C-alpha cells in the first residue's frame, strides 16, 4: 500500500459510458480529481461517495494506492494530518 499526500487543483465529473452511449452528466456516478503531489500530477477518477464528495479545490488529500488479488485500487480522502510534519 502506498499513501501520497497532495493538493487538489481541479475537481470534475469525468465522461462515463453505458452500452457505448455517453451518459448525461446528471446520471454519472464518478468524480475526478487532479492532485499535485511530490511525485507530480496524479489524476484520480473514482465512484463518488460521502467521503470524497466533500473534497474541494485547494484541499489537502491523501491518495491510497494498493493492489488486492492482482486488482489495482486507488482511493482518495481528505487528509487530516499535519502536512509539515
């Protein structure tokens, strides 16, 4: 598991398709974040939930990258720690 701290520079609703048809923005359940980290720009697109729906531009976040049963997962959540420590 890898944790990366960064600052959100953009929040957006990514394109989403069903049966090769572009869904209307109101029918999409994904949310996207562009986050500036020490490793450079990270783009995270994930299913929207109560925790990540509160993340806004300029927020400090934690990105968690992990592989479980050979499947890669990326989660994002508000960072509650000290960024200077």
